C-alpha cells in the first residue's frame, strides 16, 4: 500500500515522540468566508491535520453541538459544492493535510468522480464518510486510486475482533477509533478498557490510530494522546469558534503535545 501524505504528517509528529492533534471544524459555520481564516488559525496553532465537516440535513453521527453548527451553515446556503469551490481558491495556504468529513448522499448528488476531482483540485488529503459501510467502500475508493487521498475508516467499540482486523488491514491515512457508543459530543467520562482497545488497534494496523468522539477537555486530550497516536477534537472546537474562545482551542492543541507510548 502506498504512503499517504495524511499518514506521513501524523507519523512525523509521532516520530518526534508526541501525539498528533486533529481539530474538527464545521465548514460554513460563521459564514463560508471564515473558512480559510479558521484553517489558518488551526494550522498556526499547531494542528497536524484539519477535519472539515460538511453541513448535512441528516447527520446521523453528529451530536447536538455539531448538528447546530451544521444548521447554522445550511441556513447560510452552504453546500458541499460551495465548500469544495472555496477550498480550491487558496490551496497554496494549506500547509497541513485537510480531511473532508461528509455523508454519502451529498457525494452521490455531487457525482462521485466529480467530487473526487474537486478534492484533488482543493488539495484534500483525506475523506471520512461515516455512513459508508466497509463492504461498500469501493464506491468511493475506486475513484481515489493514485490520488493521494486516504479513505479513512471509523472503527466502533462494538465491532467484532474479526471486523476490526479486516477494517484495520484495509485502512488508509489513519484509523478513526471511536471512543464511545453513540454520537459525537462532550463526555465527562469514558470506558475503563479503552487503553487495551487502542493497543489492539495499533497492533493490528499499519496506519496511525487516532481517538475521537467526546474528547473535549485538555485533560482528556492528554489522556487519549498517551494511549493513541493522536486525538480528534470536534464539539469543543466548534463551540470555541462559535463563542470566539480561541484560547481554549490553543490550550487543547497544546495539551495534545504529550509523549506517546510507542
């Protein structure tokens, strides 16, 4: 399997002995004209990659905070096509990988081949499609061959050992290790066996393992950063942007700079 730029960026941070940090932001929340400024802010704050969510009317994996952000973006007329066009206007300013998170229906409406071509022009380096089953991934992956765009899989806590290993062996970019049973959103606590789960994923995978869903405080970022190759923070970042609390975003990214267990 060829090496993806997204994987390289995460491994570069890990090679320095630190956990990677990937913030999530909702494209169009605050207006589409805020997209590049927020990307630049996260980049300068030390993010290793950025997950860019696309507003969708039926976001089955998203909690209340991200759903509300998506609704704000939709009310401003933001669409997948408009986001891709906007990303294409400033590709030279993107010094870290951008990962687009969208659902399958908008991709199908766009046209899979046309959407992938738009991703190439926008310099996108990863795709996350939460409602694309592993068994149907070829719908999208067949168009990504040779494009340096990783189709990043999610692995849930309820997946069987056999399914985990099957998904892990085909994983690209990184594994998105879901840390809770349910949708995204702030959590006060997590299960006690997550360290063992992360260790197993890292053992069966050739790509980095990043923990996500519910991670929202610097302490949680440090905890998960110590057992995974990196963390993804969504709802807390979205809220911080909405409330103009950028110091919180900076503190979350700083918290991610913890030593990892190699």
